[in-house]
């Protein structure tokens, strides 16, 4: 059962998803997330599809219900993303509700779809006759893209013939309209590009790939149409193969990149791939929050300038975290380079995982790295997580990624099976002329020991490739029959164990989980003079709830030499399983001169000792709405 | 000839504007600003009133022209603010264009005004019959307030009977509608409150004061009406006498404060005054940029949280700087406390003055303290200054304040004439039973020597009060016949010279203009570990244009012990008269670890020496659109 991104047999990729994979999570955090997904998040979201009017919009379009279109022009995509979620969910076991939702909705879409294949409830209900007249804002291709992704997911898991039929008729319609048409025909919000490539992969229909190529190539020539935020915001300022850096609206940019890499993988367009990889590198180096979050500004939801990474004012949209993982994953497949999996890990365990509450009920759209005590000035965004939103892009971005998460754990390249992410699971795949069965046991991310048992193996040599994250400063490996020894990963950040395996043999990888203080590059102005606590893949934060009485989070400081003490909790109220970190910190109180918060150089602040406690950032705001900060001032000891 | 804010004879104020004042600027920076105002800014703005449709809107309302209303609902206020500008300008000398603009426009407003006194071109032209139906957003009272201020200005300078007539008819109409009416009737944008008090002062009509009181008192009871940004944004969350801190939309908040203080001054409402003063204190201590700029967020144009003062992302709207000066000035009159003049000075010479280009042609609406090299991600705001805007509130806020600026220099209290701001000028006023004539000679803000010559004096004792800014760490005074001696200002930040004066006697005040490094309060996260260069009242900034070739502004750092060397320029190209500051700084280049801008604690950066140069912040961006920063990282020497 395949997940997202299955390059065609002839694709130009360095890595591929495992062949004929069977994956089962057997415990740990990923499984917790998936249980929460199925038990709580998905049912709530399906309820919201009714409450928000997103499903009703299709019934109205089908002529089965009276009423006005509700929600944003892209409300259809909420439905499509939940269809995709349901399809991925069903690979882990049957569920009558999900099965019914998938088949009922596929049937509804079939009835709502127009004779020529067009399907967009907003335009059918609210603006009939105006289809494709304002693609800069209409999201018509964007919604189509999400439908294609849902159909591909269904196709790869449950079959989903009916949904695939709807998707193909819509895709054929797009080909008829936009392959033939010499006019602009570019959606202001990319997404359909990557989806068309995936639809090509699922169906073998070359025209879908051709249409994706056309949409990628025509971008950057001012054809999207005028928008108040400008061509850059809509990624129409430079051709995709020329733009030197990510820019503009973050989610738009990331979806476009995913499409560009998918296209390059299928066509062998090295220049296109290299352009995208160069932008990824610049993004990682200059525009990425410590949590992996992307998008420094609420205004326009844009990246912001190089090194503009404010902890408090950053948007770091949840959809952007999910899209970043999707782009990185495609680059990993295309190039085989380990750094892409490193950023997937950072983003997944921090910016992405923090978006949803521990109980799976509520979501942040924006994911800042700091919240001040009062935070009364919130404008335009909710102060806390919410179950759903008028513009509800983020919740189903979480559910669909969580539902497909196990597919991001491994790849194969030649005779090597790579493990990029570590979670307790059983994984089997066709490999080396037979079947490889692996069992991964680990308490990751709480502990750094990963035990891989080869349960099943074909005869002959093949290799196991284990990613060593860059934060693991010392790493140990125990091979079958060998002694525990310290290892240095290769240039790709991996250790390879190549041998003729026998069933039952084990490899033990031990990553260094010593908590560490991380400091920013000197060009990041917003957190200069501060440090963050990290342990393993987890970024930590200081929440008001954990600090000593009378000590405000905003007064905290850490001595550079502070000892970081690890505290393991089987079930901390509100958080569940967690590891907290404690340190002998300080509370700093400063005086004001002349009534202003500025003083002459040399002013001395009052410092008093305070034992401070940090929790994983991804678990923040599950115990009241107090202050929080990831970056804490560093003071000389 | 009086300026803005002339408390009535019975007002409860500690200070008053000088009695029967005559003020003439005789040179220096204020005069330069005023010459630029008259020669360039005002003519350009009058041209834009035509180009934007703001004047045409009134002609359409008067039935003299065909067409649709153009511009925002508050476009009328652009006209009113230019009327106010013209009125203040005419006190310095005749100008046919300004006189014609004043009288022609007064006549146009008279023709456009409805029989019942209502005057608002948007509602008359675009939404007839909908007046007062959505005050939360309509700006109808806001526009009326600006008209009242224009009429009061005309009344105090040129006479302006016709304009005053229009204003009174509109004010009478408002009294009829909103004194009688038991309904809500509160404008979402305060401004009319302070204007009504001033109209009361100019006319003696008590009902205007009563209406102002009613509007101040009813605010904070949820009567403004629902708005997507919430009651807090519209200052309707708490009664004005209860709100503990400034919040919400900055300009709205500041105009309301000005009205509250005006009202308290006229009614002796100590509690109302104290509430406003407490909010001012909190604002100064926790939400004020080093430049005096206010408003940390573009989204909602709100203050932001306590200590949320990002140098790059702050809005610091030009209108907010002007409004801050207006509020501080009213508090100075009401309480006599010197700190208000300190903030007026900081705001005037930095945040406010930076808004307009040196040539007087273009304006910033937002005034950040940092601009990065690329700044390609601008969304929603212009990347550079512009001549005018669709929402053109800021340019006429500059012209009207510059035109009335000399009135912010002095007050009287008892037998003392106070000088709060220093500029070369002649000032005469009725005082101590006769006429006091002062001549102030100074090269302020470039130099700290201020010579006050008493040209004319009544017999008997009276005192001269000179403000000593808090940045002057050592101050010297030379009294008539006395020796130069170091002085310590009183608790109000002033030195007083009381004597029986003889004409021709001089007092020389010498302020310490040694350049200094200023550091932020430890709670300001965004500029931690950085310092700013200041000299006298001026905040300095580093622009790319002045740095050594190959050294980027974003790489600059200053050693804590850096010697700051002063360079005086009679006419630096692009800037004119200025004083720059040079230091032996550093350029710091940091490495990236694992491709991310974060590193393990202890990473060492490459440093190379660089002679760096700072210019006054108010003169920034007059030589190309390069990078700029006020706050620069501080490194141990």
C-alpha cells in the first residue's frame, strides 16, 4: 500500500518509496498521533464539513438542496482534504464512518460535477458563468488539485474508482481547457501542479503530466493576473527555473516547489530540480524558524526577508509546515540527500506537531515561538487553538499528513533500505529479490536508542541505511555479532550496514539525546543574545505553568553554562508522555531610565536564581493560555 | 496668534500657552522644515486633493459636478487637515495660494453642507440615507473633528469666519443628533472629542464641551458596534477612566487620549486626567520605540504587547507620531510635568521627522527602525516613501504639525516662561504685567548651546524655565553676570532663572551632546544584545550608503567600548546640514551548521574591523533604498 509520492518506474529519482510496502505502527508518539487522528480529529472535522456548509455547497451544486454557497471560494478543498485523510486512514484498518464518507462524498461529487467535467461548488452556485475569469484569486485549480490528491490516495489504498472517475473527468476537462487554450490560465494558488503529476502517476495519463509542465513553465511570466499583493506574492514574478529564492505567500510557494520537483523527477529536468533545491537551501539557511516553521509575517502570509525570524510575530502557518515536509520529501526522493529528512524531522516534531492540541480537538493556524503574558492585542488571528476556521485550510492539512505519516519513514535506493525517521513500527517491502521485513523498536523521540530487527530477509547481501540526525554529536552502532562502537555518519548523514542478513539479526543505533543549548546565527536579529533548549529532534519551550511562583516567563534567563537536567514523565497531566528539562536559571528585572525602556550602556539588572523548566514545544498550550517562549536570554554565568 | 490647544480661562491646567504670543523662527532645522512645508509639501498636497478626488467629492455633494465618490470613506479629512495646515501656515506670512485654498474651500464646504448642517461627502454622494448607520467604520464624526480643528486653526490665525460657520453648523447638528439621542452614536475612530473641546474653546459654546464629555464617557460600554477586530481595537472595551493601558488601534487610542485630557482640563476631572496619565506612563515605559514611534504591528495597526518592539516589523505610523505629540503636549499643559516634553522631543526629531523625505516631497506611513538589504517581501505597504496614498492620512498629519510646530516650544506657569524645545526663534508674549520678548539662538539639535536673550521685559521679577533633557548627563548654565556653572535640573527636569531682568541680558544653557550608546531594557526581546547610537535628541542609524565597500549593514557590530567620533557636515549630499558619527566597528560573519541558521553554543564568528558611520535616523532613506538599522549588535571589545 503506497502513500503520497510514488514516482513512475521511469522517473529520475535517487530514492524510491519501498516497493509493495506494508507498514504498521506498533506504539510510540506517531501511533498516539494516529489514534488521536482517528478517534477525535477526523470525526470532528467531518462534523465541521457539515456545519461549515462545505458539503452542502456540493449538494446545492448538484441541485439537491436550496441555499447560498457558504465559506471561502476554496471551501471545496476542505472536503477534498478530508477525503484524502479518510483514504490514508483506511489503510490502517476498516472504519464504517470513513468508508461511508468516502463513498457518499464521491457519489455527491459525481452528481455535482458538470457534464463537461467542471467541478467547483463556488462557481457553480455563487458565480455561474464566471468560471476561470479571475484565476488569480479563484482557487479553481487549487481545489481541483486537492481533489486529485484525494483520488490518488483512495486509488492507492481503498481503490476509490468512483472518486478517481470524478478526478479524471475534471482533469480531462482541465486538459481540454488549458492545454488547448493559448490564454493565461494560471491559478493564483499553486497546488494543481503536484497533484497532476501524482494523478499521472496513478493513471499513466501523459496529458496530466503535460498540463502540470505547462503550468509550471508558464508561471513567472505575469500571466496569473494582477493582485494587490503583486506578482511576487503569487509566484508570478520570475520563471520557476530562474527564481533564486523562495518568496511571497509561503504555502503557495511550497506547493509550487513540490510540483516543480515532482515534474523534474518525472521528466529528468535537472535544471528545474537544481533551481528548486537551491531555493530550499537558501530557505533552510535564512528563513526557517528553529521549529521548522516558515513565514515570518502575518501580513500577506509571506516568508519575509532573509534572517527575518521573529519568535513572537512569525506566522509559521500549519499548512506551511505540512507543505514544507511535502517539498523536502520530494527532494529527498529526487536527490537522495539526507539533509531533506533532517528538515522533515525538525518540522514534523516541532512546528507541525504543535499546531494540534494533545487531545486532537483544536488547531493553531499560526505557530509562533513566543507568546507574551497578556497577549490581549491579538487581531486577525485567534489567541488560542480552535476546532475549525472560516478559512479552514490547516486542520485537514494536519489530519491528512498524520494519516500518511508512516510513508515518510523509509525509502530504498539500489540495494539499500533507508530509515529516515524512527518510530516503533513493522515495515515489510519487496527488496533485493525477495521480501525484507523490519521491526523498529524505539522510544524515539524521548530516547535515542533505535533497535532494528530484520524479521525477514531474502538471501544475499543488502544494506540498511540509518539516518543520523545532525544534532547527534556522538552516535553508537551495534551490528549483528559486533561490539557497540562509536560511528561517524557519512557525508549524507547516514550509517550503512551491508551484509547477508539472517532473520532475527539486530542493529542498534544510539543517538545522543543530551539536552543542548542552541544559539542563533548572528544575523537573526530577533533572538540575538538568546538560546533555545533542544533535545534530540525536539525544540523545547518555557511555559508559565512550569515556572516557580512569582517568576514570569518573560523574566527568565539562562546562564551559558547551565546544566540541563532531564526529567522523564510517563504521564504529565495535560501532556501525557513527555520529557521535561530543568535548569538553574535566573529571573532578570531591569530598571527604566527616564520612564522609557532604554538605558545607558552599563545599566545593571537585578538577577535572582530560579529553577526553570522547559517542555517540548509541540506540547505547548495544553495547560491554559499563559506566556511561552522558546528563546531565552543567555547571560554570562 | 495662538496655536493648537488653548485652554479656556477657567481651565484646570498647570501650564498655559504664552499669552498673546508672537513667534518667528529665525533659522535652524525647524525653519528648514517649515520652508520645505510651504515651498514643496503643501503645494504637492493641495494638488493631490484634486488628483485623489477629495475636493471633487465635495463638488459632487454640492451638486456642481457629476461623478462617483472617490477614495476612502474618510477622504474628507484630507481636505480638512490641509485647511488646518493652510491656516497655521498663514500665521508666518501671506500666501495667495493658501488664502485662496482656504476661502474657496470654505465656500465649497458651505455649498456642500446640507440644510440641517450634516456634511460628509461620502454619505451624501455614495450612501445617501445611510448617515450614522455604521459609525463603527464610517468616520463621520472623525471627519467632523478634523473640520472643527481646521476651523479653530483658521479662527486663531486668519479669522476664518466662513469656515467656522460651516463647523458650527455641523457641530450644532451633531449636538442635535447626539446630545438628544439616547442611542449609541459613537464613532469607531475617535478624534471629534478633542476637536469639540477646541471648538468650545474657540467659540465659548458649552454644548460642544458637553457633547465631547458625552462621547468620552459613553465609550467603553460596547456602544460603538461590532467590528471584526473587536471592541478593544475600537477602544470600546473599557470606559476611558478605567482602562489601565493603551491598546488597540494606535491612532484611534491617541486621539481619544487627547480628547480625554482636553476634557479633563476644561472640567477639572482629576480622575479622568490621572487615568490618561497612567496610560501614557505605561506606554512610554513598555510600548515606545527608541524613536518615539508607536504601534508594533501592521496587522490592525495596533500597539502590540508590552515590550513587543520589533525594529523591523513595527508599524510606527506617522499619524501616530503626530498624535503622540498632541497627547503629550496636552498632558504637559494639564500637569506641567517635564517628561511629556521629553517624549515630544524624542518623537518629533526621530519617528515624526523621518516620515518625510528631506526634500519634502514624499512620506512614509510606517517608520520601522530597520530595513533589510533586499526588502523585496513588502506587502501592503510601500517599500519607499510616496507622495500620497489612497489612505492619505499621514502626509497632512505632517504638514499640519510642522505648520503649528513653534507653538509646542513654550508655555507659561505663574510668573515663569518655560522653554520646552529649542530652536532659533523670536518669541514675545504678554507676561508679568507687560511684554516679554525672547530671542533664542542655537544650533540645536546639532549643538547643545542655547542662548536666550531677553530682548524685552516688564519691570519686576519673573522666571525663565529651561528644560534639561534627560539625555544631558552634564549641563551647564551661565546666568546674566554669573559664571558658567554645572547645574542639576529639578525633579521636573528644568533649571529656573528667576530675576528682575534687564533688556539684553542673556542666559546660556549648555547641554551635553556627547554621543552615547543606548541599550534596551532586558524585556525588549527584539533588540537584545544590541545598542543604538544617540546624540542629543537624535537617534542615529546605519545606512548602507555610509559603510565601507564590502561591508553589509546587517553584518555590523559595535564593541561596547567603541569611541564615537562626531563629524559635522554643513551640507552632506542628499541630507543637507547634518552631524554624522563614526566608530571603529566590526563586521561579523557567521557560519551555518547543518544548513540552518542555528548553532551549538560556543560557535565562533569571523570578525573583521570596519569603520562604520551613522547618520541621524530622521534623515534616512534620502540616498537610495539600501539597508538601514538603528540597533546594532554589541560585542565585547
